[in-house]
C-alpha cells in the first residue's frame, strides 16, 4: 500500500492525506516548510518534514515562511480570501443580533435585518416576564451570539464542521422568519447562507489541495 502523509499547520489544522509526490511539490513551492509537522501513514507520531529522507531533497535550506500551512500559496490566495469572507458572516450575525437585542430592550422598533430570529424570541419573552426577564433574555442572547462567534473562529481556521453546523443552525433559524411571514428576514437568511456556502466550498477546496 502506498504511503500517504498529513501536514499540520501552526494553527493545528491538518491537511491531507497527500501522496509523496504531492508533499514534495508542496515543499518545493514553499507551501510546506521543512520544520512543518508531518505524519506518515505507517507511523503514529508527528515529525518534521526534514526528518523524512524521502522529503529531504525537496526541503531546501531557504523555505518560504507559511504561517497557515499549505493553504497560503499564491495560487490559493483568492480561495483563502473567499473562505475568510464566508467565515466572517458568523461574526456579523453574532454582533448584529446583540445590537438588535439591546435596541429591543430600549423599546425601539427598528432592528438590523441580518440577525438571529431566536434572539428576537428570547427578547420578546423576556419583556413579557416582569421580574428579571430582560436579564435572562440577555444571557440567552449572549449564548446564541457566542455560539455564532465560535463557529466563526473555527471556520476561519479551515474547519469544515464549523461551516456545515453553522449553516444548518442558521437555516433552522431562518424558519422562524418564514413562520411569521417576515420575507425580508427570510431573503437575507438565504443570502447569508449562500455566502457561508461559498466559504465552505473554499474550505473544501483548500483542504483537498
């Protein structure tokens, strides 16, 4: 059976499995450094790329520094930018949802259309509860926004599960707007889901490179 290799970047993201020819190409292009951590399929522990005899020829003495592993090559810059753009929507959702909640607690009727429906439900229930309702609602809002922010952190690191889980939950949140007939909210949920989907596509493409 042909040996394969995995590469671990400085942020802990793993790439591969890759063949010997692919990994040697990454080393020659500077997408993997000689000191990058590599796991060969017949081993159980990680080692530097330079420690493998079959990789030493491609691991030249003047590697190109690459903080994010093989995904930051010049020909992948546009795809990486697409991933970052998609992942950033998780931050926007979290931030604007909290702004909507704060505005709702002040008694104002306006809100950003890019926000979570579940936080609006929390806010409405909180205002109906006479004692401590707003505080409870705010705590729940912070938890919901925090979950979105966590998805953003891991999506920015190229974790596909963060994109997929985030899209599923945001899609379910969009059903709230659908049920109440808020078509503008539905439309923006669809738009944001499309942006997240493009980010997920970029993530998959980079991990397969």
